[in-house]
C-alpha cells in the first residue's frame, strides 16, 4: 500500500521507490500486477516437480475416500519416477484431500427437543479411588437441560440399571425415550446396521414405560448434549492440574462431589435457554409420566441364591444373610465400599431398612472383603451361638444309664462335660455311684453336689459323697476354692524363718 500511494503521488517508479524505501523494479512489478488485476500479497505459483503426478494423487484420494496416507502415496510415486522428497508429497496429498472434502462435508440438521420426550445418558472415565477406576454416569434431560451425574465402579448392566433408576427418581418422573449410543449393555449386535437390543434393556423400558433408543453412529446432533455433560463433569470432578481438585479418599466423597456438582449446574442459568434447568424441569414434569413404585429387579443388582448356610457368594467371598431367606433369591450390588443385599421381606429382623415398594427390603450391608475373608455376622445365626471358637459339647444320652444320670439335673450335665474334658478315669462307675446316691439322698442334693464338683474339679472316688455330706450339714455353700499351687496342704517352711543365721554362724556364736 505504501508503494502504491507513493507511485500515485509521484507518477514515477524511481521517485516512488525513494519514498517507499525499495527498489524501482519492485515498484514497476507491483504497479504492473495491479493494472493486470492481480493480488500483490498472493505469491504466483511456480512449476513443481510433483505437478505431473497430481492426477495420480487425486485418483488415489478418490478411490480411498480421502483415507489414503501420504507415505503410501509417496512410495507409489517414487516407483513411477518421482524424485522429490516425501515432504513435497505430504503437502500435495493434504491439499488434494482438503479439496476433496470441501464438496463432501456432512451437513447436520438442528435437533429441536420436545418437553417430556428425551433423556440421554453416557459414561465418562471417573477419578481413581485407592488405585481403583471409577465411572461417571451422566444423564441429560434434553428439553430442560437438567443434568444428573452419578458415580459407579463399572459399566456393567447391573450398574447401568441402578444408575438409570436413580436418575429417573432424581428427576421424579420418566420420559418417553431413553437415548444413548451403542454399548454392549444396550445393543448386543448389528444386523444390516440395525441395532439388536439387549433383552434386559427392553424389559427395563417396559417396566418404566420408556423406549430404549440408540442414536446413529457419528451423529453429534442427537447426542451432543450428554457428551458435553460428560466433558464438563470430567473437567470439574476428575482431579487434574488445571482444576486443582484434590484426590478422593473414599467413594462417599465422590458421591457427595457429584451431588454438589449436579445441584450447582442445575441452578445456574443455561447458555442456550437463559433459564435455570431446575425451573424448566418443573414445567417439563407435566409432560413426563409417573414412575412405578418398585424399581426394575435388575436395578437391585445381580441375582444370587442364598445357600443353606445363609450366605451368598460375591467375588468368591461369602457374605451372610439374615434368617428366613434360605433357598430364596436376593439381589446384590456394590454401593461405594459396601455390598448391598436386597430381597423380598420374610419377617422382621435386625439391621433391615425399607427400600420403598411393597415386598422389597434392604436385608443387610457388608463391607467388601477379599477371598479368604468371609463376612459373617453373629446376629444372622441366633440358633447357632458360639462363633468361630470351640463349641461347648451337648450331651446326648445313648443308653438308659446315661439318661438316668443326666436326668439328675444340670449339675450332672456340667459334671460329665468337665470330667470328660479333664480325662477322669472310671467315669461310668462314678456316674452309677451318683445315680445310687440320688436314689438315697435325693436328686436335688446330688445335682448340687455334682455341680460343685465340676466347678472345683473334684472327681475322686469319694468326693461326691463328701460334698453331699457337707451339703447336708451346712445350709449354704462356702466360698469357691480351687486346688492349685498357691493353696497346698503340704507343710510350709515359714517356721524356719525364726531361726536366724546359718549353722556355721551359730557355731561361731558358741551355739
């Protein structure tokens, strides 16, 4: 522009060159280019070594649908006699591809959602908790822009169904369509590019009165809203160096963070509608339909059968179940660091919480364990006390003599258990002697004597008769004393303490 201004002022190429600070030949060239209608800023194309091969490159790009690589094209051109560098080939291939795509760009029609029609969902990679991966389930109500983000440990069918049930109950109603892409939990296969639905997802849709629908591949208009939700949620919830968020110590902390995030975005003015999604949801609920009282069975988790030992197996670990569910089906799912067991109510029991819905109850929650460390609750076995320690033997008489001895009373049962554990000799003969004493002095006195003998460890031949005589002379039993080394009948050496000094010392004193 300075050259043109100087030339228009002076009308002389030499004078304009002095004013613009350039060579007169440059002024003449620019002026001639302007008069010919050219653009001075655009460089004139020069003959290149690859120009004879451009037709072949266009042919390869057309045949491959714009997917052929430049290095593959370069090898073919070298075989055809091209002597240029691979960089030259790459530039030519890039330019031809751009020209090829210019007339074949895909045009999208704007997707206008209706109220009460579409709920979209997708998954995103969540933060790691104690080295374990998590997933973020993101749901987006298309018309009101209402968002729900829930954490999960995996993307299995049980976790997906539980998250869908929780999202629908957070919204408070169900839409007409549930839209997602084509994961294996929703679409099992494609036949002639027609998606084949997972049977469980079809049943889930029937349960909630929704149609499970999948979008067309590579169609951002129909599912772009929930993909943006995933992108924003990951940027805010996953700890990175940009958001300066600290790592999560537990799954509960991640749940709280997701709940706070959902509350924040739903009470913030949306850029497209200039309204709060929470307020728009109140309007959209008029176009939604009610949810069933009970959740879909698969939302409760994976099905398990309770064994005769009142346990279920999850991850090769046994977890106990309250009484009354032996041989019945229950549903198990992981919630945070706990295994949640849900089933049909049998009878009232400890540790149960109502889940809502007729006939369903949360039976118990166990902390997750590892193989080899079962989770067994003592309260689940009221008819089997004792825990994992040695069990107290229970006498079961097999002969008439044993029945008559145990009929004396609980003292006889305690005496037999202690005598057997101590290894007393001639137990049967002593039992017969106790039966004879019971017939002579009464079963009550003999039972009390046997109980005292078991407590004090007196299993001698005449100990039972001696205790019976003592009980007959005294009205109440004396204090309990155990025969041990601290209480011995042997004469002591306390009397020698009065004698001072050794024999040598006594001789030195004239003794």
